[in-house]
C-alpha cells in the first residue's frame, strides 16, 4: 500500500461500493477523475487490488469512507 495514493484508494473504494462499474474497468474512471495516463491508472488499480484488505481496513479506521453496512 502506498500512502501517497490514499486519495485514489478512497475513490476506488467509493466506486466499488457504488456498483457503478466492474472494478476491472475502474482504471478508466481513475484516468478521467484524476487526469491520469493509462499506465498510472493501471498501476494504482493493480496496487489497490493487491493490497485491498489492508487498504480497506486503513481507510475505514481513518473514517475516509462510510462504514460498511453489510
């Protein structure tokens, strides 16, 4: 998990919870939302997937997203 990418992780988690897209396609959302190139968006998304459990726990503990309701 890269601390400097927290804002992207929060965005991705909110996107996942919204159900707006299959997360395999979320790189395109990152590109548009943050004006990233395809490579950077893919790297961030890959990192989010690889460290998902750690990231989810961190952003929930820091109250960066709404608590899960399930």
